């Protein structure tokens, strides 16, 4: 069937797959709760994709066209899928090497439980500004902070929220971040103008967030006098050879990231350094993990390392909570997440190919008569694309392309658009379970997205601050005659 027979979708066409998806995802969460991301959500996404496919065929598209769009969409996220797999390997090797146990061991001794959530947010923010990657922060110091929280008896959901808030603040404000470079490029402004303009919304958002974490810590029923960490420390010491030198893989990853090396090779190098550290300092741990306490040879050593990389490390310390904490990682542990990402991208790619996303956005532009309403519509579009297309890059690029000319027509500087793209498109991605970011952080930190989402204060507050500024015309810049807009 030729392109000449293709019909423009109606608003009803665009709404039907969305309603189908929301209905099925709601049912999935109702029936399976936190376990919905292990299969039920994927089925909902595929069924909603089929609904969209039927609408596409009705409007004149053929399967080959749609299949090509889906293949291209999945190909575009293959880099993220590779990173997911190598993060699983990194976690397994870092537990086996003693790097994660060492982070927990020393963290338990130096971090005050009362201000732990506040500290976790600040540390994550500093790390993310330094390296420009919220994902790398989560898969390195984030894992350690989760372990420290468990050792101190603190709430893992709040800890995950604090880590994510800090990591996303740092990611947004770092010139090394991919999204921080992408947003101004799409909107038509330069990087440092974008970062400078973001401070007006980002600094208030993170300030409110850290105050909330501080209040939670200070008002929680945490009796520091009764916290005895000696048992946890002894348990770690008896199962791993602990030393400061075990933090070397973490240091190397951060150095490589600061030097702006690509994420995939950086994490692979971190994994290999972890393997070397395991072979050098944790041979007894490897042999025990491989189930060969009586034999010690190279093959069994290789077997233990190999298992930690593909299946993850399984702890057997004799303490149930410590075993749960240290039984993580492996490429196989990321398969549910990868499956979820591929199903979500399938749905998003079909909607974009059929023009259904564009049709939804066109209807929203017609309702945006004022500057405030345009900012609101842009924000809602970014959030909606994060939900429907399940990828933060699409949530930046698609609204950026669609609203860029509208901002220009209304004599609004491009940096206003780039700011709202980040304030809403970047930060809300982690709050959607089937989004690539939500799936990644849930798998990496071991907390369901819906469980940590209420405590991601920065990610929740940022969109509201951005829309508030738009509604009351606060720091909304007009076009500068000297500003060069790349067409």
C-alpha cells in the first residue's frame, strides 16, 4: 500500500491506544503490585501496541512500514540495553571482589543515621555533577548507599528516592551529561546558556528536596544510641577480606567518567577491575561461591567469576538480611528490565510512526493561548511522552521539535524551552516503571518504581516549579535579537 493512501489520524485514533494502555497497566498493577514489571506490564504494552497497529492499518499503513519503525526504535535504545547488561555484570563482580561490601563496611562507620537521607542526596548530587551520569552514580555509590541504609535499619524506599533526587540534580547541572547537551541542541540554544537558565528552577527544587530529607531524618524514630553495627561489621569481615584498596574499581570508574569516556567501555573496565580484585583478594570467597570448598584450581576460580557475571552473586553469610542485600547482579538479573524496555519502545515507536503522538500534541497546542499555558502544555507533553514512548530521549527530542517553532513564534527565547524539557522530560522519566530510566533504577537499586517514586522529591518538585514560573512569568526570557537559533 503506498504512502498516498495514508490518512491523518483523528484525535479519537490517538486516544484509543493510550486509554487501552492506561487501563491495562492499571489492571496489571492492581493484580500484581510491585511484581507487575516482571511480565504483566510487558503484556499490557504489547497488547496496547496491537491496538495501535490496528488503527495504523485502518489509516493505510502496512505492517512492513510499522515493523521498520519498531526495529529502528529498538535499535536506537540498544546502547541503553548494552549498559543495562554490563551494569548487571559490574554489580556481580563488585560484590564478589568485596568492593560493595567495603563501601557498606566503611559507610556504616562514618555516616550519621539521623542525616543519612540528606547525606545520600548530597553525595549522589556531587558525584553526578562530576561525571554527568545519573545511571553510573546509581550503579556505583548508589548500591553502596542502599547497603548502608539496610545496615542502619533505614527505609530503602526513602534512600532510593534520595539517591535518585541527588543523581538527577547533578545530571541536569553537569555539562558532561548527555541529556543536558541534548535539550539545548533540540531547542536551539547553547549548553551553558541552558545550564545557567536551569539554575532558576533547579536550585529551588533541590533545596526543597534536601530540606525534606533532613526533616524526615531528624523527625524519624531513629535512636542512634541503640544502633549497634558491630554485628554487621563482623559479618562482613568474616565473609570478605576488607580493605580500603577494594574501593579502587569505584575510583577508576569515576576517573574514566570524569574524563568523559563513553559509559559502556567505562563500566566494562570497572567490571574487569572488579574481577582482578576478586582474583587477587577474595579467592576464598570465589571458591565458596562456586561450591568447591575442598578444591582450589583455576577452573573453579573461573567458574565462580563467570557465575557472578552472568547470574549474579549469591551470598551465604548465615544472616538473611545480609544475604538478601548481597545477592544481586549478573546479566540475567537485568533481563526483566530489558524485556520491559523493548516492549515499551515497541509501543512508543508505533505511536510515533502512525502520527498518533503528534496528533495528541497538536490538540494540546491549540489549547495553549498564553505563555503559562504553553509552558504547561510542553511540560505535560514531556511527561506524557515519558509514559507513552517510555524513553527520556524521546521525551526531550519529540516535544523539543514540535514546540520549538511555537516558542519562536511567540518571541520566547529557546532557553525557556530547553529548561522545561529538562525540568519535566528528563526528571520524570525515572518515575515511570516501564520507562528505560524507571526500569533501570528499579533493577539497580532493588526497589520497585512505585515504591521509591513518592520519595523522589526533586523529580516531583521540578515540574511544578517550572510550570509555576511559566504561569507567573518568572524568569521567562524573551528572544534576544543577538541569539542565533539553529534551524
